[in-house]
């Protein structure tokens, strides 16, 4: 099974015409205690998100800290249920068909969770075993993916706690791809990586879209990354989308650079949280 040829086994058949992602009127709020007293208040993390993502697209989500990016990604990943609204992944409702949706997706977070005392190889074997991928097949695929990402094969036998932040993130990306997701959710996958590792991961994302027929939603703080990778960009602020369009469309409407677009749409008052 070769990553270069895109020959991963599909976990679940999906209709070719189905939208990769459809979200209508999505709301999610939390309760948090106000500082210095016992009163609780409601915080709206996602406030009426509408979004469609066609199959094969790379969509970037940009927003300041606390804007709702990660909450939205967790809703798409079925880790949180929306308070209101409907989300469908390839036509499957995330509430009613949660287990089916999980066979179609995988998520890479800036804080990837591992069994840190186990080796990368053992972590990958555990993860793929949950999806029924044979161990020998998984090892072959993992070595091919990590080789493409610039991680030596010998690092597979090193405990995760002894790997660098960038090396752990590469293992997380390999783990996500080994389950053959049709939709990949990347939550700041290159944050904290050195420039070389960042570029390797970015190129790999493009290769995955082309060779694996994957749809990708990526949250990022890196404007250059968004321009390099994304077909469209959604600017989110205070739980709402301020604008959605191609980088060229957004720059034509709001500013000469994507960074100028960002600050024009979110307002200078939030610039310090970015």
C-alpha cells in the first residue's frame, strides 16, 4: 500500500456528489465562573456558523485566540455536540451518525495526545489497531509517511517523550493519515515547528490532498501558511465568520495582504490576542 499512489483503503463509502462538510446555524456555549466571585456566566464560543466545504478543498480557518476555531473543529470531530444547528460530514449527521462520521475523519491538534512512555511505533500500532488496520500494513505505511515528513525510521523505536515537539507532531500526522480519513481536521498542526519541519508538513498536506483525495480543514495562525495551502479562507471572530473566500477575493475586498484582511475584519482591539 503506497502513499505516493494514494492507495489507502477507504474506511467507508461516500457518495461522490456529497459535500465533505455542511454546517447550518451551529451554536455552542459554555458556562464559566466570573473572576473573583461565584457567579457563572454563559460564553458563546460558536454563534451561528454556516459553512459548506466541497470535496477535495483545503479550507483555512483564521481567527484570534478565543475566537471559536478549536471549538468548531471539536464539533466537526464529534468531540463536542452543538447546542443548536446541524452538521453533516459527507451526508452523515454528526449527532445521529457519530460512529460513522468518526470512520471518515481524523484530527491533528497542536497538543497531540500520546502514551509518552511508549515508542512512536507502539503508539501508531495502538491507534491503527482500533481501526482494524493490520499491524504489518500499518508499520509499512507509517515508515513511508514519516520518511516523506523527514523523520528517520530509527525514531519509530524511541519513546515519544524523547522526541522533539516537531517530531511528535509528525508522528501525530502519520497517525491521522494511517486511518485513511476522507476529511482531515488540522488544528494548528505546524505551531511550534522549526521552519524546515513546517515546510515539510505543509508540503505533505498538499500531497495528501492530491494523492489521497482528502478534504482538509486547517486552523492556523500563519498567514503565509494559509495562502500557500488553502483554496478558501474563513475569518472567525467571537464565534462568527466575518468573511469566507479565496485569499485573492479577500485581499481584493479588504486589504493588500492576508494579514491586513485579518486585522481589518477582526478589528485592532483584538490584535493583541492574535
